[in-house]
C-alpha cells in the first residue's frame, strides 16, 4: 500500500543576480543620508587624520563634514567664484583649493582666512594636490599649464605647458615627491618629473580625460574619460592593460576601495560600478538619483560619499556589526537548540527495546484536500492570498494537478463574485509569465467557458475581464514582435555563416 | 519452413497470475493461483514461490479446493480436463477428461463428487454462448478418467468466473449475465429470473458484473457496471423479492466476496480500494486504499483471517486481518503497452520495461521475479478511466549503468504535449536511482529515439524528436555544487527533416541520425556533419552500427522493405536486400545482428553478421503479428556450443516481446538440460513454509549435512582407489595398540595414495587431484593421531 504522493512543486531557477561575497559586502550599507549643497558637488576628499572628516567642494564653498554629521563642521567661503578640488594635505592640517578665478588658495583647517594665495594661472584651476613631501602644491588649469608651487614662500617653482587643452585631473605620487600625473581634455595623460624639464611619459586615452588614479603600489594607473576606464602599466612604459566600457555615459570619477582589491567608477549615467582589480569584471553596481560628479570612500570603506550634479551629497554608512546582531536577535523566537533536540540524540543502550514509530509524512493543506478529492477546497487553499502572491508556483502546480485529474473545470465552477475576482486577479498577474502560461491559459479558457453566461452582472468582474483581454492582446503583439526580431537575426546569422560542403558519396565518386 | 530441433522458443517472464481468482488453503499457509498452463503455489507468509502443478496443456481457467479433502485441489483448463492435485507435494492424483474447453469451475460441500463447470453450449461450439453443467466425477482407480456425463444446470451463462456463486449450504446457485440474475434451487429444481431495466437514463448502467452469495443467510450481493452493489433478499419466489442498493464505487464493481462467516462483504474495482461493508450495517464501511492497481479478484481464506486481492498489474496482495498488507506477489507487469524498448540494466542485468503506470520495472530474467519498481512520474496515480496520465515512453542506460534517462509524456486531447526528460543517477548507498535533473519540454514534439553514448570518457545523451532537431545533453560539472546537472550541449538538424532514429557506434566516435530518407553521420566530438548516406526510396526506420570486427558497417532498415548496409570507410553501399525489417537489434558482445521481419501477418527472425552474406540462423513464422521489441541479454556463463546454428546464443540470449505481450526467448537443448539439472539440485523440503526461522535453521542443517557429506565424501573417493582402500582399511581397522608409530604409518599411508603419473584418467585434473589427496591425507593423519591419543 503506497502512501499518497504529494503534488510536485517545480523549482524554478532564481532569476536576477547571483549572491556573491561582493554583493553581500556592498549591500551591507545603511540607507543613504542626503545633504543638499548649493551647487553641483565637484570634489570630495577625505582627511587621512583620525576622525576622517571630508571636504566637499560645491559652488563657491568648501564644507568640511565630520564622519557622522549632517551639518558641516567647518565652511570655507572666501572664494570669488566656483571653487574646485578641495584637497587635504596628508597630515590633515592644510587644505588647498582651486578656483574659477585662477587663484589657488591654501587654508589652515582650523582657520578661516587663506594662509597663502598662489597667483599665476590665467584661467580657472580645476586640479590641486599636495606632493608627498608636503612642501609643494601641484595645480592644473584651463590655461593648459600645470605648475608646482612652493608653500613656504608661495612662489611658482616650475610650469609645464605641454597639454593642448584644459587640464581637468591630476594626481601626485605618494612615494616620490617629484612625480605627478595630469590628464587633459586633449585626450592625453602625461607623467611629469619635477627634476626634468619635460614630461617623461605620455599616454593616449583617446577621450577627454576626466579622472586619473594611481594604485597604492604606483605601478598601475587608471584613467577615466568618455565612456571608458583604462588601466595603464607604468612600469612597462605606459602600456595599456585593459579598457573597460561598462558605463553608457561619461565616467567622471574613480576611486579605490580601502584594500585596493576593488575599483569604483562613477559616471554621468547615475551608476557607480565596482570592479574586481584582478580580472576587471563588474562585481557590483550602485544606482543614484542623478548624474554623479564625485565619489570618495572613507578609510576601511566605512562610508561611501557621492556628489551629484543636482547638488545632493549622498552618504552611505556601513552597518555596524552590533546592529546586525540586534536584527537577528529580534527575528529569533524559535525554541533553543537544547529543547529542539531533546531526546533525539539519545543513543540506545544494549538492553533497550526499540519501538519503531512510523515516520508521519507531513502533507500540505492542499495535498490533504487533494487526497480526499476535495478539489474546490484544494483550489481555495492554493488561492489563499499569501500563497497566491508569494508562491504563485504552488497555486499553478495545484491547478496543473487538478487539470491532470480532469477536475479543474469542476473546481473553477460555482464561485461567487469575490472568489472569481480573486481568481481573475491571479490570472492577470501571472498568465503572461512564461513559466505558468501553459497551465493558466487552460484555466482561463475554462473560466471564460463557465462564466460567459453571467458576464455583465458584476462590474468588478467585467472590468477584470477587459483588463485580461487587453493583457492578452498586448502579449500577442509582443510575441509577434519577438518573432520578427528572431527572423531578422536568423537571416543575419545565415548570411554570416560560411557554407560548408558535406562530402557526398554520389557526387565525388 | 526450416525447423531446428536444437533451438526452440520458450516463454519467459511470468505468466498472468491475476487471470483467475487465487485460492488460499485451509491452513492459510499456501496460496494457489492459475498461471498460464500451470498452477503456482506460493507461501502466504513469505510470498516465496514454492512450486507449481504442471500437467495442463492449455490455459488453466480455474482453481478450487476439493470440499471433501482440504489437501486436494481441482483445476480446470481450456484443454478440456479437470485435474485433482495434492498441492503440498505437487502430485497429480487424477485427470478427468471432459472433452470441452472449460471456462470456470464451481464446487460446493453439499454436492460431493460433483463439479459445476462452464462450458460452451454443445450445439454452438464456436459461438459465445455458455452453459453451466454439473459433472459427476466417477470413482475409479485409474489415473485418467473420462467423465462425459454432463447435465445442464443453467443455460446461457457468462463465462466470467465471478458471474456465478453458490448460495447458503449449496442450496441454490446464482448466476448473472447482462441485465439478468438467475437463481437455481437444487431442491425444487426450479430457477427464478430477475431482470433489471437497461436504465440508460441518468447515465446509469445496470448491467451485472459479478455476484456473491451470503454463506449463512439467503442474501445475494450483485455488483453492477455503474458501481452499485445490490443486496437481493426474499428471492425464492417470483414476485415479492426485494433489494437494497449500496453505492460507493464510481467505476464498475469488478468483484465481490463475502467473508466465511458472512459478517463482511468485500468489494473492489478500478479505484484500487478494497471496501469492507459491514453486513446488516451497510452504511458503515472501511477502506484499504491505494493498493496499486484495479482489483480484479478477491479471495478470503477459509478461516477468514487472510484476504487476497488480484490486481490488473499482475499482482496478488495478501492482506492480514483486514488492515495490513502483509505480502505482495508480483509478476511481470504487462501494462497496456511497452513504449520503452526492452532494455538490460548493465548493473543488475535485469530487464527494464514499462511497469505500473508511470513506473519502470526491473525484472530479473534469471530468477523470473520482479526486483523493484522505479517511480518515474512521481505523481499520485488517479484510478479513473478516460484520464490522460503521464506515461514513460523512453528509457536508456549509459554503458556502466550509472545514469538512467527517461522520457515521460502526456498528450491531452486537443492540447499541447507535455514532455519531461529526467536523468537519474545511480546511488551506491541506496542501490537505487535518484533523480538528478528534470528537463521540462526538452523538445517541442515527441521524442523518437534516445541513446547514451557508449564511450567511457563522456556521458552524453542524444535525443531525436519530431520537431526536426536532435539534441545532445551533457553532464555539466559544477564546481560549487557537489553534483553536476545535465544541460543541452548541441542542437542539430538537417534541412528541417524529422529525425526518426539514431545510433552510436560501438566506441562512441560516430553518431548516425536517420532523417527520413537520409542518414547523416556526425562526429560527437566536434559536432561536424561528416557524411550523408541515402538510399531512396523509403524513410529510415531503424539504424545500427556493426560491432567488433564489423564496426565499419552501418545498417539501416527503411520503410520501403529495404535493408541496407553501408561501409563507412568508403561511404558507399555494401549490400542491400529487400526485407520488411520491423526491428534491428545488435548483440553487444558479438558481431551478430538480429533482424525481425514481418511477412504476411507473422514475424521472421534472421541472425547474421554484416560481413557475411549468409544468415547464421533464420526462423520463419516466429509468431503472429509484428515483433516491436527485442533485446540481447548477456549470459552469466558463456555456453560452449560449437554448432554453427546455436553459436550465436553462446554469449547472449535474445528476448523478444510479441504483439500479445508474451516475452519469449530462444533456448538450446544443452541449456535446458543444464537448467533441469540445476533445478533438481535446488529442490528443497517444500512441506515446510519458507520462513526466516526456517531459512536460518535450514542453513544450519544444511551446513551439518554438508559436513557429513564432507566426511563421507572422502571415503567415497577413497574407495575408488584400488590400492588406497585396502591400505586405509587396514590402517583404520587395526587396533591402535598394535599399530606402529604415526610417523611411520604416515609415510606408508601417503605412498598408498600416490598414483602413477602415467594414468591417463587424471591427465587434466591431476594437480587438482593431488592437492585434494594431500588434504585428505592430512585429515586422515589427524584422525589417526586422535585415535592414538585417545587410546
């Protein structure tokens, strides 16, 4: 005597992205804090000093925020025009910023007035940075020049005029005080050594360069411009290593995650993409509300700060482990392990008499009803709202089982308005799902057959029927389009494939 | 017609054991049932086959216990005889020759020495009219007695054995046919007829299907087509009879049976639920559901403790105390059809074919016993007529038996086809197949052929379908999951033609697919189309590659009566012959190929090698109808026949299935002799039921016996030796105290046993013999020493 075989619920492969360690890591951030700035946020820089404040350059101001503050802890407003590129020195004491009025200003972080003012550029300065020995400042300007300045006596040391377009990005080496790299709208990246007169290396990005980034080891250089992110090997004389094209608008900003294993790129297409730096595959993706101009990560990836064209600054903080534990603790209301296994791990002794208890197989409610041939009740159970909404495959599997038994029509018949509208709602939601279509189309036909006599008696049902009709018509059109596309592709493939002759016994001999 | 005396066809694989109602003996130890031309005796407690009663020359149509001697049983057969047996010792006591084919037999305690038989009406021997006759069995000392004194009791009865039943103490007999119930009273010699209306209104079908009489009261229960049971009372007159109706079954009531005390009525039908109706409280009923298949007969043991039900899937279930299934006797399931071919499981060497609906059965050919059923569909089977159920239509094993692929399909009327391809992995731990991958809708249309690649490196499956494609499936190894799953690797087609068959070469390096008239040859390694062969007219029906020395040949059978053989080295036709081949089957262990041809309504068999023009063996008019399924089953032991005609049976045995679902095979004389000898050896003490305790004890006893034999055997062997016997006799019979020292005796003793090497008799087994002798010597020496020590 066999036991009842329960209804088979097919397991469908989960669609969408796979859960990887990367997704878990990058999803482990809280909801973003949003701060409205006065204009587009062009630059964000984290201080390397302990509380890790960060400078946000937007419009004519530079705000300095504490790690968890939503109000600026400090503001620099002494700019005559739009400020650019507010940067901390590596000791966190000084801050340098360029300005549209061609003047470069150096501030003490605790003061208000500029300590030094560097004048010499003829157009707006978009790039400023400290050299690694902390005594010089690198600037790059729209007058096609990049210059080095001495901080103590605020004089210009050298000037290079090799670029033929605006210089919009640049970075200094953290290992060598004399080396710095600039990127320009003339599509080139140039590596300069302050000890020589001319650039020592030139790389062609073939797009206006928006951002450059040096790896901590300084063997690799990353540049962003146009839709491309390119990686260059400096030790091999600037040989291109990879070219990534994962954005569909200009990439504006680059950043490395704290351990140097992941590269982040932000773009005007409102996405931040995270790459694995070993194989340069995209491992994660953030979406933002507006085009992104600037991006920075706090040390240890504690927070991700993103500045956008609409002047919104978005800060995401990493979830702390305590909060996580708290969440888990709330969910857990089940009996503890000790009670759960009570008596189950008992090892029978030698003289114990073993009474075997038949294992009772648990049947789902709809299976119990199917076992008793209560078909309408089984369908009702399968159509319960939580099951219908969250596990439609169960509802469909029960319908399929009823169809196999030849009793689906009986189960669908004799329903009142509320029941019928529930059923129609389910059909509208799932009939075009390719996993369920074969079964649900049969059910739909049966419902139409059964209830065609009462059409027009209930406005709710009528409205749903009209919706269903529209849905089906739309789906038919869609399938038609798909078939057309398929036909086109087939012709394309057929013409591109080389014709191969198969040896035939009759033809050759 | 060529007749080969040395090769003959034999039936294999269990006859129908559900053909007639089984009988449980008085002591409830044995179960007797008609099985083909013999009566099988099974043990009710262990479900073991004990022995059979052989003697009838045609189908056995009924078995009943002799009411006057409960150790004897009557059996009747279509060969026109009634035989009386002693079933415990399988001895035929008497044969009564009736002279008409008998369809069923009834006996009653009251009518001693009389059996009631259903035979065709004397005048219309060929027609479908039957009569119930009473036959007085003459008392005579002879083995064979003619009993031709028939006295008709009832005319125009149904030949169905459940359609008549003896009433209380044999006073009357009730028979049903069509819409009529007829009761014949023996005392009054008068019969009453009760008719029902045809009752076609409201869909009711009133026709009677079966009848059973209450053993203690005047009550007759009848079953009907529409699932109703009617209880007739007060029927000893024409007018004031009454009946009450019980209704639970939704299909026809197949069988009815009262328990011996009359307290319960049992009924069964297609629902495969055994229903107990409590007599006089009919609204109370108990159920025993899910017995597996439609119930065809119910029998109750004379003491009422055991029930047994026969099922349509060739199964007998024994039920203990109304609730518990205690034993299942399962024969080879012969369903509505075999859609999967006959397949041999490479691991268990069992024959695999469709079993119960949605199952594959593994049937041991060697033991003629079903090993197990594998549930392929894994759905609750609804026992209802007119439902489209999933059926297993294709199955295939890979070369090592690690993988099993099955295809199940369900065709709804006017709706699209549902097909599932399932792949099962063999699990060493449970010794069974475990579902690995399910592919829903692997093809858009029916799958016509499915084969695994025989190459040992890759496990590849190829399916061909009527949707114009063939697909190759590969086991995709997934690193993070511990078990791989199957995925489609290649989809091929040829000019949108429909592929009908495919075949792998023996080493798996070539795949040939028959696309209607064109045979394409592909390389599975690169999926390149290597060549196409075509020999119109006629679509290719079957393809197979030659094996071993003939592996360069590809054979194809076309629908237009053509058997072609291509040479793959030259890509040209080697030979072709006009033959209407319905099936080609290659022997995996030799070059032989068997071709079944259908000619004028019967099938012929040719066994040949592709390289030789002359067939090795041919047999005309094998059986009526087309042979659709056949398989070569490898033998456990190779036969050593040197004769040319029987040589092809040396390595494997050819089994085939006829249109009437009979499993037949070929057997040689030497093989039969050997089988007979082995069966005699295996004869056990049948009077004891084969219980676990018996087995344990029997084993022990057997060991003891063996020991005794081991002790007596050396003596026997020794007596064969002329000199040895004297020496040892002397040695053993001399009193111990006069014997010389054992070391001295030993040398003498060994010398006495030595045989001169010139003796031609022991040329072959000399070394074996010597070793045996030495062991013997050491045994003797030990005995001797013991004797001396004890003295």
